[in-house]
C-alpha cells in the first residue's frame, strides 16, 4: 500500500527521462515551460499522440508530433468506404436502367475471369458475341441448314462427299467428271465425253475432237460395234436422220416430209412425191422427177414427160447416134 502523495511522486519520477531529466506530460492542454526533449502524450479524441519538444530548422522550438494511434487519411478512407464481403455484390454499380429492377452492372477494362468461373447454358446470345474466331472451334458439328457459308476456300476441303449441291460460275480443271445413271454413266475427261454401259463397263459412244489437216480440229463421234446414231423427233415420233452399221455395211435413212439444200445459185429439194434440182445459171438447167412426170434439161433444151405417157423433146437439133426402133 502507498498513500496518494507517494503514488503521485512515483508517477512523476517514472515520467522523468533518466538521461536528460526531461519531463513527460499528458492531457489535452499544452504543457507550460517545456524544454528540448520533453515528451507530451496528447489526447486527441479517441486517439493518443506523442509530441516531442524539438528545435526547428529556423532555430526556434516547438512541439512536433512523432506518432499517433490515428490511422492515415488514406487508410481511414479505405476503411470507411469498405463494404463487408457479403454486401459487396449488392453495391457494385447497381443499375435500374433496364426494367426498373436492380441489376448488377460491372464496368471496367480489367476484369479477369478464371477457369473456375461458371456461366449457365444457353444464356449467351448472338447479340452478346462481338467477334468469334473459327480457329477456336475444335469439336462439334455445324449444321449447314442453319448457316450460310460464303467465300469458302475450297483448298481446305480434302475429303468427303458433296451431296445435292448446285455449283454455279466455276472452273473445274484437271479432273474427271462422272455422271452416273441407272443404266449408263457419262464420263468427261480431257474434253471428251464418253457414255459407258454400267453393266459391263463397255464404251458405247465417245464424242471428242481430233487434230487433222495441219492441226485443225475435227469433231468426231465414235459409235461402238453394231451401234447406231439417230436424230429423233418426239413430236412426230420419227427419226429425222438415222445412221446404222451391220458388220462392214453402213446405211442411212430419214423420215422427212421435205428436204431442201440451198446454195448460192442452185437448190436441191426432196418430198415423198417429188425430187428436183434447179439452177439459176445460164438457161436454168434443172432436173425434176415426180408423180406428175419428169423434166430434164434447161429452158431452151429439155426432155419432159407427163403422167399420161406423153414425152416432149425440145431442141434446136436432134442427133441420134444409134439404130432407132419405134414400136406401137
């Protein structure tokens, strides 16, 4: 036990610096008559400050605060503005600009989503995707019925089958093109078109060009053994022209109502009842044979006959170089 006075003396002694015998003060009032090195424990609201009476650069003396329990303004501002972790999400840029409800809107240039971030399925829509690199697509299936692909680099197509495709405005080079049917197939190769019978692979027709007459082109159609070539009219159900061959014998037939070949000064015509050749040269030489009679010669000299059996000869002179026999 120590009486109050002794306690005060002990407290004063504890506040005296052992080396310089400086005084130690406390309280809110500035100590009177301090000397250099004195210490003042100053009360500032809830905080405690330590002030030392110090000689300043200009030679004067004054109290200088050396430390305080009060935090710096920067740290205190961060604490004052801090939000408990369970309240942070509720206070980041809450916005009601969409439908009046509070939405969490995060803005900023440095947002890092790690691999632990989760996004629910089917919530990212096409309007939310700015740019998508196709090199990032490494699996899955793209249904062409749902997309339109333009400017496709065909050099990247290395396998597979194109089915039900319309190809327009292209150039096919260095390849064989095959059009396969039920009975025949058509092969186009190096400009030649060949029809092949599917049952045995036999070449039936071949349409191509050859080089003849000093490298001039010649269009040629090859027909297989015992084959034939017809130009057919579906309207009349007849052949315009038909070529065929049996062994080494070749034949040609035509089912025509009229055939006419016209040149610069002459013409040749055929009908089922008449055959006629006409020329526009001197004296108009012509030949006509038909059901109504015949005529051979020119305008000035000719021999004609009618269907009644009468024969007419017109000439400037008649020369008979043989025996003549007239029978009735």
